[in-house]
C-alpha cells in the first residue's frame, strides 16, 4: 500500500481503553435500568451522543447534553488500565521520524480522547479530530474527510487505520484506503478493506518520493 498520510482511530486501534469504556457505559446502563450487554453491543466506534440518543428516545436536547457531560467526566477521569496497543507508539514515532503526516480521528470528545492518548504515552498528533468538530459521526464519512482535509491531502491519498465496524465503514465511505486492525470477523464490508491485521506490529512504513509505503511483515 502507498499513501501520503495516515488517519488513525484512537480507542481499540492505538490504545486499549476497553476496560475503561465498558466500566463507564455499564455504570450508565445500570443507572438507567438498561441491559449493559445491549449497550456494549451498540456503542463501540460511535460518538457518545449517538449512543445516548439511541437509548434515550424522546429525551430533550438539554437532557441528552446533561447525560453526555456526566458520562464524559466519568470517562475522562478513568484511565486505569488504558495502555498503548502493540506497535502503536513505535509506528507513530517512525512516521514522525520520516516526516509522514498523520492524524488521530476519534469519536471521543477532547477531554476523553486527550486523557486516553496521554495515558497510552502516544505522541501528540498535529491534527486531532474529535466529536466536537464533526456533526455526523462514524459510520458517516465526515470525520475522516475532515482529517484528510486538515492534513491537506485527498482522501484517496490517506490510509485509515481502524478497529471498529463503524469506523471501517466511515473510512470506506470517505474514499480512503483502509487497514482493519483487530476488527470483528462479521464487520460489514470487511472484504473491501485493503489490509486486515491483528496488530500494528505487523507492518513497517518506509518513505518514498511520493509519500509512504506500507509493508506487511508476515
């Protein structure tokens, strides 16, 4: 694969935040008398406000915003167990050393995403797309289109790196190349992605005259 820049999802792609995510949402589900399993089956890869709207039909905008802020505070303050996934730090540092542009494109908010990036010890991206900047979250293409725009690149010149079905669909809809990492086997359109990996440690990135080349190591 060849590209000019990278667009990385955060949770589940660069950092393992699953325990913290599930603690927050299980607590929220239990407080609302909703099945935690049903909530956990829906939320991954989506903006929190999207999930709240789904599970709080008929709620006013004020009620949704209050729930969002309360949940955001819980998630931003709980980084226990949040760690970088194998190969993530080394890959981002290599991109920096090769001067290859990259961005983090997450469905999380600024407080939550910033806390998890720091907890994982990831380099600070020049471009950091969060839910506050995007009206229509994943699986809509808006987030990745904005990420490519902020890098000054055409979507087709970017590689999206994602783990969640919603994010993979978002990257494909944006017209980007897509690498799926640890994606569920029943992910829609998984056969359309360019590369399926179990770990970021499986790839090496080299610079070229046009940008970057991704080489699978195994």
